[in-house]
C-alpha cells in the first residue's frame, strides 16, 4: 500500500496540491483521472521526488512500512513526454547499463530481450541511439526502460495521447497484463474515462489539486459526487 498523508505542493503564490490523504492499494491497476491542471502530473512527480525546488512540499508518503523506495529501481516512471527517458548520445543499451550501474544490479540480457520480444521490437534496436527509433518504437522502449529493473510501482503519465485506437489498446493491454503477471502496482494518469473504466481496478478522481472521489468501474455509476457523476454521464462525448 502507498500511503499519502496531508501531501501538499505549494507555489509561491498559491497551493497546487491541497492536503491529499489517500491509501493507494498495492498490486492494482489504478487510474488517476481528472481535468487538465487538476494536479495529476504533480502528484506523480511528488511520488518520484521530482517536484522542482521552486515549489514547497509537505506531508508524508510511505511506500511500504519501513522501506525506502527509490526512483528507477522500486519506482518506474513513464513520463508524458517519453523522449525524456533517454539520453540523446547514448544507445538504448548504454542507457540501460547506466541505470543498472546506478542501482547496483546486473544487466539482465535475457529479460531485456524477452521484454522487447513481448512488444515485437527487434533486438538490434538496443544498439541504436534514441533518434534512430520511430516515435512508436521509442514509446514502447520507454515502457521497457521503466519496467526492466522490475519496479514495484509503475507511474505512467498520459501514455496514449499520441496513439491511434489500435495502438492504444495494444499498449494498455500490455501494461495491464504486465501488472497482473508481476503483481506490481500501476498508477496510470489519463483523461480518458473509457480507458479507466476498461482497465482500472480503482479510479481516483482529481479536481483542483485534490482527490475528490475513489470508485471502481462497478461503483462509479452510483457515486454521489457531482463531478464524478458529470464525468460518467459525459463519458461517450
Ligand atoms: N513548476 C511549477 N510551477 C508552478 N506551477 C506549476 C508547476 N508545475 C505545475 N504547476 C501547476 O500545477 C497545476 C497542476 O499541474 P499538473 O501538471 O499536475 O496538471 P495535470 O492534472 O497533470 O494536467 P494535464 O492533464 O494538463 O497534464 C497547474 O495549475 C500547473 O500550472
């Protein structure tokens, strides 16, 4: 379980995240959904320890009792702009080996190749620079980069904004499958309620810097929160 207690992020002139207290269950596919600017990315960045120094943070985050989870090892991150996962002058394999060195783990060639295979990516791509991959290949490689050290928590930010419906379906199916096989926890940020309803175990609804509701695909229709009701009613628009 990931516990947030009174988490705040504040800009010099205004609060951005307001005293968020929530327990995210472990081993679930969790969707974080909300309007643009509601604080979804900022919440992920706080979990990653990546909130910029110009903002002040408060409250506590406990990943698992008595454990210290580290970004890159226990926490994998697929950023909204997935190109940010790569170093332009390093091949994909060099980036992976650097990550292994940084976290004192051995590079697992077999596991990496099996991940590429599960995405139907050619193994030769590992020896290329990021700009020598197509956008779609690079996006799938960003997912591999986020999971290849077997993190317990995977944070995925707006993974499918640039994808057509078929590619979106394949990618989300892959991530859902991976989550179930590894029993990792996935925190998936999306605007798309239909995706959340199809894939999530639990949905957390964000509005204006806080989590205002928690529902499941089965219970959302009965939510008493007006914002959740409006999201649900307008889901096909
Ligand atoms: N470094 C920053 N300095 C000041 N304000 C920031 C900073 N980063 C984010 N914000 C503000 O915090 C609020 C939440 O931003 P955030 O990026 O988390 O929204 P979001 O829900 O992910 O939106 P979107 O769906 O459009 O990506 C916004 O009002 C944004 O302008």
